[in-house]
């Protein structure tokens, strides 16, 4: 579904990403791991259109998307989360989910002012979808709370719900387990696997937390200092010497 | 520790003296080409010294004072109470609204002409503030050149009436749409700009428009402006003592009542009222529609909004355009009210005043903005002796609000959406 | 020959004004470089400097002191002291408490401060413009008699010299002194600088004070050059200086100097060849063009959006 070939990203004199290749098939969970500063988020930013890569090719469902703007890529069915939670803090939980479904609703001003049947039907559907996902991540009774007032773990779940409500094909999660305690991390595990299994979403994951990654990934790519280091199944990676060396500096 | 405090407090007091005494205490008196200096009178000097003392004491006891005042910033007159069940609240709101509107409809017949005139001005500012609220309060785009759209609405009517004799009613939609067009055009270049730059560029646009209006004398009358702007008519009936246009009848003659100058003032007021209500209701609808949610998402976190498929271009342009549209309304009414417009009415200060209204009222909150517009327009009238200090107080109020209560006097309350529990 | 002289005249006028814009622009650029916000009230600080200088000069005249170098020096010192104090106070009152909040808030606070200061002076000193004595008179004239002559006034030369001295002093300060180095560190990375033990609050205050001092100098110079002051002239000057700062690359001090000169010359050329009324439009148009096509300015560093 997603093919990244020899992606490079240069910032002035710094080559942050050097010839990285990743691919994600339907119905699988792929992880990108690597020590801090390896360039993982930069790869994400390139794929999701927030940066214009300086080299390489990115294909989504066969179409070239490198260099396309972020919102276009998102509308093609690829949504992402961020390292630091980016919710719409002053809007309620439910509003966060409604605004995410922007492309599924009727945005015509006149239709909205006149409350045409099509407008009302679409609003209702988006409300239903919001309710469903809030229920799924256990935030239904927080629906009218301001998103900024949620606990950190809840915010993380809301972020994922917000992504799912857009009915994506590929979900890109940037360090979703950051800051979560072990119990929350396990819940996250189950959630992500369920997203793959029950909702047929592919997941591309950046993570630092090895336990999360090893448990749920179908395949793992390791990047160090912007360059690809290794790629394969969790088993293979676990036994790879280079990977172990790269991580030896990590506590 | 105490010594540090005293040193710091003393330093602040000295600074206060330095910034106060030369400017306040020594007045420059120009007489012809010669300038002389005059010491200010005793009360000013006393005030300066008092200020320094106050600063000294404040800095000294700062922590305890701030602790006691801290509660002010957290006061929310609406919180604490149990939120009303949704349907009850909706009903209460519609009753209240109806009551207010009925009051507003009948009120002008019982008060002086001057009051009605003032009320019309208030309604104009309400429209302007609600429009700017869309751009600044909802979408988070700091537009400092909003007055330009106001000017477009006013000048469109003035020019149309001067060159083609078009009536108020025809000019209203044209002016609003033209203002919206300007909003679109002005919106394009600023799409990629971040907050501060956006502010300056919009300010620049506002100034450019004003300078152009001032200098294109053959078209816009330059600093002399354009006069003879007609008042609105009611089905061809004019409200003046004598008819100005061929073919129109006169209101007081048609209804067989004595001419009174109040008639046209009240009529314009009622029109302004209707337009203001339309503005408020339409924007209120927008806030509950995808477009309004998109605005707020943009304000909250543009990057997250983009990551969800929201086109920053479309959202920003829609905010600018719609905000400008309502400024066009206000401009048309203003031109009709004054009968005469000139670039003097469209200076940056106006943009700043409207911005102050939005900020003081609570960015995003329609009710807060309406109340602030009323307060800002009426208070200077009530305290005539202090009118010189109006802008000084505005400036200070803006700073104070941002420091103490950035959410505004009446912060925006989120819409409660009922997610009925289904299986 | 005529045309060439005329051109050079505009050039010289432009460079003169431009160097004063540069002085004011430095204040904007330093503050932006350090805390990433536009000090809207900076134009008013410049205006206050001009007023204070005038008050000092008038005061000295009243006392019968007229020796030019002394008058200028005293006026300069007074203007710098008052402006710097004002700059310091503005930062403490309107900016420090709101640092770090959602970007609209410091901006609105700054605008409020700007309005407050304009009206403060307006109420204290009246709204009409007040004449500023042209203390330095006379000029060099070049060119054949009976036709257009190139004139470089002593005032213009004074402006050049003083701004040059200030720029040099500033450059030395930034590169050699401890505080200057700290300023550079803080403008690069505020968090890191504070971790390294630099008192960032003190440095930020220092930045405001330095900018204000330079603006005060500009106030004195331009007051003399234009011959009058009024409470609102800081606003336009501030906008133009900000344009200059952006033109040169906001955050870059050499950029502010370059931008100021370019803007001054552009304005002067417009005034000389098109019409004086449109010279303000030039500044705004330049600003808009630069922000559209090269927002980082001529000497600025390209900013990468941190996601």
C-alpha cells in the first residue's frame, strides 16, 4: 500500500534522512525504530507531506505522493499522530471528532444554513461515528469535556479515535506509547492490534518502547542516524548485532 | 531576601519616576515657532510621586497581593453552577432572545433621538465586532486591517449612490459582496504567514487602502470624502421632510402623520437591528457547522488540522471572506447613517477598537463580544469628561486583559452535544 | 549631469533616512530574534525618545545653555535614559507575564501597549505636532550654480556619523562583551541558554533596553531632521522600521541595517521620482512583497517548521 523508496531529506548542510526505504502492505503493522535523533519523525513528516523530501520516491496505492501537501495526503486516507499530543484543546472531545470528519460532511454553507436533508444526514452519520469511536476507546462519558482537560492517557486515546473517525487506510503513529504507564501501554497494544484486525487499517508506527514494538509488529525497520540499519521480522531484529550495538548507548 | 525585595521595589519606583516625570511633568508649550517648557501643575506632580510610591509598595508586597487577586482571573460567572439540561437551556435562550429583540424593537419609540442614533452606532459596532470575531476569535487570525472591509462597504454605497443613484437596499448586498471579495483577495497573500507577520501585513493592507482612498481624489473625493449619501427608503417612501428623489413618496405624507426627524433615525436603527440580528444568527449557525469547527481547529492547532485533511487555504479564506462580508453590511449602514464618509473614519485606530472589543468580550464568544461592543461604544458617551482618556483606557485594558484574563470577560462556552446512549 | 545629481540627492536622502530606520529596526530584530515576538510598542519608544530629547533641549534653552555639543549630549543622554526605562517597563508589564502563551496574546498585549503609550504622550503633551529646533544647520553644496545642486546637509552627515558609531558599538558589544555573547546564545536557543546558567530574563530585559536606547538616538536625530514631533509619528516609523527588519531578515542585526538602508533609498526614490504621497505605500508594499516571496528576508536564516 505504501512504498517509500530511498527517501532522503536534507536541511541545509544536514542530511537528516539518507536513503531510507520502508513499505507497508495491507493489513499489517510496520514499525520504525531507532535511537533518539535517528530521523524517524523526519521520515514521517516526509511521508505525510509536512516536509518536501529532497530525494526519493513515495508511492501510496501506486500513486506518487512525495512533495504533495499534507492535507491532500491526509485526504487520500493516510492520517498521523504526533510526538506531542496535538488535540484541539479548547474544543470538546466530541468536537474534535466532528471536525476530523470534515471531508465526510457537507461543507456547503448554504446547505448548512438551510439544514438540507443531505446536510443533516451527513451530520448525523458523523455524530454516530464519533459516538462509536468514543465508546470504543472508552471516552464516551467525556464527550463534552474540553479536550485539553483530559488526562494524558485519555488524550492519547482521543488522538487515535480522532484518526480512526476519518476512516483511514493507513494510520501513522508517532511514539504513541510515550509517557504511558505499563497498563496503558498494554491497552494501547490491544487497541492497535484491534485496529488492524477489526478495522482493516494498516499501521506504521514509530516507537522507542521495544516491548510495544516487538509484541505487535509484523515487520520492523531500524534506522540510525538517518540511515537504514536493518529490517525484518521482530525475531530477526532482536538478534541483529548492528541493532543491538546501535541501542547499546540507549538506557 | 527582604533587602533584595526593597532594592527591586526601589528600582521600579525610580523607573516609574523616569518614565513619568519628563513626559507628564514637563509640558512643551509651542507658541508660534518657539517652544518653551512649563512645569506641570502640582496635582500632576503629586500624581507622579503617588504612582511611584504605589509601584514601590506593590513590588514590595507583590506576592501577597497577587495571591489575593489571583482569584479574579479564574472567576467565571457561569461556572460552578450545575449546567442546565440542554433542552431547558435552549428554551431559556430562545425566550431571552425573543424578549430582548422585542424590547429592542419597541424601545426607540420612547426615547430621545440622540439615544436611538447612539444605538444605531452600537449596532454597527456589534456587526463589526461579530465579523472580526470570526477572523480573530474563531479562526485565530490576527487581522489588524479589518477596517479596510468596513471602508469598502461604506465607499461602495457612497460611490454607487453618487454615480448611479442606486438605493440603500441594492447597495447593501453589493457592498457586502464586494467587501467579501476584498476579503478573499487580501486573504490570499497572507495564507502562509504566521501570527505576527499576518498581523503586520493586514495592518499594512488596511493602511494602503486608507492611503489610496485619501489620494484618489478624483474617484473617492480624497480627504474631503463623499457626501449626499441617501438614507434607506421603505418601499419607495422617504423619511425626510421633503422628497429628494423623483418618484418617491414621503413617509409622513403617506401615513398622514406629522413629519418628525425621529422617523428616519428610528427607521435606520430598525434596519441596523435587523442586520445585526441576521449577522449574529448566521454566524451562530456557522459556528455549529463544519466551517465553524474548521475555523476553531485552525486556531487551536493548524498542524493537527492539516494532518486531518483540512485545507489551510480554504479555511483561512472562508474566515476572511465571511468576516469581511459582515463588515460590508456595517459599512453600508454607517455610510447611510452619516450621510457623508471620509477616510478619517477608517484609520487603524478603528481596527484597534474593534479588536479591543473582540478581545475584551472574549474571543469566540458572541454574547461577550456583543456586550463588549455595547460597553465600549456607550461608556465614553456616559463619561463625557473622560472621553479624552478613552483610548488610553482601551490600551491599558487590552494589556490587563491579556495578562490577567486572556479568555475575555465572558469566555466562550462550548456547545454541548448530546450523544444519546445507544446500544 | 542634472539627472545624475538629482539621483544622487535622492540616494543620499534615502541613505540618511535609511540609517535611522536601521537604528529603530535593530530594536525589532533583536527582540524578535530572542523571544519571537514583534514589539508593537517599539515605535512609541522611539517617539518618546524624540519627545524627551526635545524636552531636554527646550529645558536647556530655558536655562540659557546653548553650546551645541553639550546640548546634544544632554539631550541624547536624557532620551536614552527615558526610552530605555520605558522599554524595560514595557517588557516587564506587558510582555513578560504573557510570554509563552498562545501567540495571539502577547501580540494583543503589545498592541494595547502601543495604543496606551501613544495616548499617554498625546494626553501629556498635546496632539498637535511640536516644532523641533534644527540645531545643526547648513550644508555642502556641489554642482554648477543656477541649476540643481547636490546638497549634503551637516545634519545628514551627523546622522551618518552617529548611526555608524552606534552600529559599530553595537557590533562590538554583541561580539565581545559577556552580555552580548549571552544575547547571541539566548537568541539561538533560549532553553539551552537557560540550562547553561544564563539569566534569560535579564538578557531579555537587556535586549529591550538596547533596542530602546538605539530608538532614542534615532528619535533625537529624526526629530532634528524633520523638525517636528507628534504622538502618532512613532506608529508609522515603527511600521517602516519593522519592514526594514523583515526585509533584511528578522533576527539578523546586519539584516536590520541593510534593510533600513534599502527601505530608505526605495522611499526616497519613490518620493523623488513619483510622488511624496505614495512613499508610505512603498514601505507597506515592500513588506508584503518580501513576506510573500522571501519571508526570511535577505540575510535571514531559513526557518524550518518544527513538527
